[in-house]
DNA sequence: AATATTATTTAGCCTCGCCTAAAATTCTTA
DNA sequence: TAAGAATTTTAGGCGAGGCTAAATAATATT
C-alpha cells in the first residue's frame, strides 16, 4: 500500500492541499473542493484514500495536512507543472496565459528521467512564465523577496508585477484584458474607499481600474 | 453523441484497430485484445461505445473496422505519438527504444494547437525514431519504398534496417541486445531450414543470429 | 452432416472517482 | 449556554471501464 504513485485525481488533491497550505496549517474540505472544482463529499472520500497511502494527515471536522511524503509528491507535481509551462511558452511559443490547462495534463505524465531531462533541456529555470518559483529536484524553492499583493500597496507607490496567486483560466483572461503580465511596471494613483478598487497607471501611459479581487491576486515588488 | 473526443481508453482501442487494419480489413476482437493488453470481453464492450460514437463499424462475430471519422482520430493519435517520440529522442536525448511508453501517455494530452506547434518546433519531421512515418495534419502518410521484412531477404543479400513492426518494450529491448537499430547495415549469411533463424553479419563485422520472429518484425531496404 | 474446437458476446461483478441528500459535528451568536 | 448556522462526514447511487465465467456463433474435423 505504501510505495505507490498517485493517480491523476489523487495528484490534483495533493497539489491543492499543498497550495492551500501556504495560507493555513490545516486545509478545510470546503476550500479544497472549491479549489479543485469538486465537492466537499468527494474530497472527504479522496482524503481517506490519501491517508491510507500515508500522504496526508486528517483530523475529522478540522482539516487535512500533507505528511512529509505527501509534500514531496506535491512538490514534484508543482515542479513538473511549471517546467512544462516554461516549455510551452519558451519553446512552443504559447502565450503565458494559455498554458495552464495543458501543463495540468502534462504534469501527470510519469516516467523515470522525463522531468529531469526536461529541466536540463530548458536550462534549469527557477521561475515559470507566471513568475512562480520552480522547486528543484530535491524539493527546494528558489528564494525571493517576500510576496506582496497589489492590494497592500499604498496609494502613490510604484511596483512591478512578479507573479499571481490564482491561475484559473478566467483570472488569466481577465488579466490579459487588463494588459497585465509579469514584468509590468505601474503606479497606484488612487484607491476607492467604497470597494477597494484601484486606479492604476502603467508605464506606457495607459490607465486601468483594478478591482480589489484583482489586486489581491497579483504579487508585486515595490520599486524604490 | 457525435462531436465528442475519445477518452484515453477509447483512443487506445482506435489506434489498435488502425494498426491491425494494415494486415486485414476486419480486425478480430481477440487480436485487438492481445494488441492493447486487454481481454476480448472488455474489447467487445468498448467497441459498442465506439460504434455509438460513429468511430467504428462492427459486424458481430466478424470483426471491427474504422469509419472515416475513426480513421481520422487514429491518424491524429499516431501523429501525436510519433511527434512526441521525435521530441523525446532528438530534444531530450532519450534512446529510441525508451520512448514508447512516455509517448503513449503524451499522445493523450489534448489542446488546440499543441500538436501543430510541436510539429513546427521539431521541423515537420516525416519519420519517427523507429523509422515509422508521421502522418501530416491532414492525415497523409509520407510515401516510401515498399516495406520488406528481414524474413523475406534471400541468403546473401545486404540490406539496411528502416523500421520495425511491433514496438513492444520486450521487442525493443531484444533488439537493443542484438545491437539492432534503424540504419544498421547487414548481410544475411545463412538461414536455418529448421527454424528459419538467420545468421547475420553486421557492417562492423559482428555476427548475430536473428530468430524468425525477430526477422519478421524488422523492416529493411535492400542495398543493390 | 454432425460434432468438436475456437472465437465472440452476454451476464454479472468489481473498483474508482464522482455525485446528492441526510446525518453529525463544530462554530456563532443571542 | 443553548439554538441556529455553517461545515464536514456518512450513506447510498451512478457511470466508465475493467474482469471472469457462461452462453452462443462460426469454423474445422471426421
């Protein structure tokens, strides 16, 4: 029962738990279901399987957390996913916001050597096209200055987009419409007291309104 | 019911029917089951589904054949499979006999544009690393001099290995042990009356014995 | 032509992953 | 602190895709 490898569905759950674990120690059934587009009852069922495999610890009615071996699997999946995204963008010429779904499928391809060879072929990249870090084969994340969301920026400050929190297709398309992409430099001109939306001036002179949901999901680095 | 896309399992069946169709007009349940490592009863079940989708025609107790739309799917799968094999060998540096299982997974990744971009990226190759033809996007096969199996060669003739019939892992490993690969030049020194095995001299001076099963699965081109 | 052999299909069962509805538990708030 | 609200788990069911064993049809043999 130990030693097995996660099925695609199990992998999706592990990866979801991994991502949500960055906000809280114990991940709730509801949040996980929302994150992977499933239902709470289905998640509970899968968690039982994952627990039998030794990949998660489950405190009934309280939440789920990855064990050390679960974390290793999750990191391997994240690594595979992000390397494929680099391949799709840099080699095949896809746009950075088109690649998530394809990488979601490619990350499940299993075979000794595949990911390591891909990594070497791509030049051992540290960041994916969305600006997210790619863990090394041994599971270490490249370090970077602390994540700040655009919603935390004071009015008047200038910053660069370095990454984004969610990678759902709708969000990526939304950003595309706003002409937002990693590397964009901008200034916060104003923020509404009413709904938190921010008026933003891009370096090229264009002005856009970012909703509070948009700002919260954008990571930035302040320009001094 | 029409217009849908085959699941991985359905795709495997379609591809199997396609390959076996090269030997006979109607493919038998038993042969297909053996070819895709399944059971006759399971194949019958899947054939019913494929028939509902309009991808195969089934004459009960007589066999199954692809419809035009089934053939299109099969060719698309073959194309995707062989392009990924080229990628794995030429870009990632895998050996030609290691890539079949990985390509078997990669071929199922679906997404608009993916295969076309991969094709362009690889330089629109016509032949995969096993020497098999890669169909074009519109489903045409590159043409080549007629396939001849090594078992048809008269004693004394010299030839080059251009491809192989089966791509089962055991066969590929067997060939590896015999140092056989596409491009190998050799001469048939002798053929046993008893079991059909052939004594073969390679260009580099090495001598091997090829069983009749080995010879039958090797395609060659005669050197005048 | 009748029977034995082989191939194929049907019948019935299983697991996995998903669902909804109902029950159980925890959290919130009056 | 007790009732109501929200969350989570359990119970029960479904479809896809696989299996074995039994029944049926086709083929080969005498």
